[in-house]
C-alpha cells in the first residue's frame, strides 16, 4: 500500500479555513497527477511577477528520495511551466517559502542531512543556493514567521518512537539567518494531535494560528488549527480551535490532509489516497536493487 498525495490551489484566503463553511472546495485548481507510484505533496507558493508558483515535494516510491519541483501558473490558472527546483543527495520535502523584501528563501525539510539549511533563490524558482544553516539538528517541517519584532520557528524533530509526530519545538532569532535560540519550554507542546507543523502560520482577526498535523490515528490524517495564545521567549501556549478533514475535496482522496499553506490570497492544500497494487512487492524490490547498486 502506497501513499499518493494530490495538491490543490484554493482561490480563497487562508483565514477562510476558520469560517463555519471552511474553504471553498468547488473551485480548486488541481496540479497534474503524477502517474503510478509517484506523488506531489507539501505545497507552498507565492505570486512572483505575472505567475503564481507552487513548490512541492516530488516523490517516487521506486526511488524513495524526495526532490523539490515547481509549477508556475498564469493569472487564469493555466499551467505555463514546470520543472525541478532543488535536488540533493538526500531526501527533500516541505519547501517552506519566506519572502523578505525582494529576496525569496526556501527552508526545505532535509532531516536526513542532520541539519536545517536555508536556501536563497538566485533565479526563482529554478535555482537556489544554500546561505545559512539555521539548526544543527534533524528538524522536520519547520515553519518560520515574524511575530512581535522577532523571527520565530516552530518545528518537529526526528527521533525514536515517532518523535516527529508528538513534540513541537520552538526557536527564535533577531535575524532570519540566526543565531537561533531554543525556547526554554521545549518541547512547547506534546501529543500526536497537534505537534507537527502542517503549513503556514497566519494571522486572522489579530490572532496567530498554526496548521498542525493530526497524527492521532496515523501520519497526516487531518489538520488541526492551533490558536497560539502566548508566544514569547519565555512562554508558549496554544489550543486547537478547528479540525480540517480530507473528505469532500476530490473523489477517492479521503485518507489524509497534511498541508495548509498561505499563498498570498490563495490557499494550498494536499490530500491523500492509499494505492493498493499487486506490484507493490516489485516496486520495493526495484528500490532495494537501486540501493544495493549505489
């Protein structure tokens, strides 16, 4: 059984997710399907020039090493260009985007590298260069944002017993490139319901929210929206205010929803289905043979 994710662009502000009716599921622009044993997930995007560009994790179950790909759309949501944005010898996913003035940065998950590296676009979205190591730890799904004149980072950490699904950590800094200081309450939140970030922190009606993955019944089954009540260098408190489920987005993709990100007036989501195929053992054998031949 394989996870297959599908990415959608919702022409709705991310704050609409908090409304009783939620985001508008009737007008989603779905990114192209990927074919057998492949998927795209973890969408983050922004408007740049006359295009809206989505960065995603692109994953092939036969290779088992994610890359960051891009999809660029015009203002009428026609796909104009697609390609590889970033490829490394290690797994990449969750291409979190940060805009600072005219500069565009990406903070992809690369926990297998043992660190969290910030990249800067030299030719957005096709070319990136590493500019700083923000954490010398295997950070997972880091979300970075400005709040009360500081940079903040909320993230999980890879570790035994599925640590990345049950501990939320925080760090703060005066500059995006650091140095970053770990919060004294780390982990600031525990439990599988809302400890792994699942998209962009956002403000709505003066309140700060974090999409967090609901992993109580398994990885990435839904999104819980956390309202962050206190966020200072000494304190952290938050509570779940709404759950977003995968049902009703697209037929058959009802087993997972694990990203909700702000595209600047539009919202990006991903949903999952399970693919059961008699060839799954062959796919696993292909992966094992590739690994042995390296």
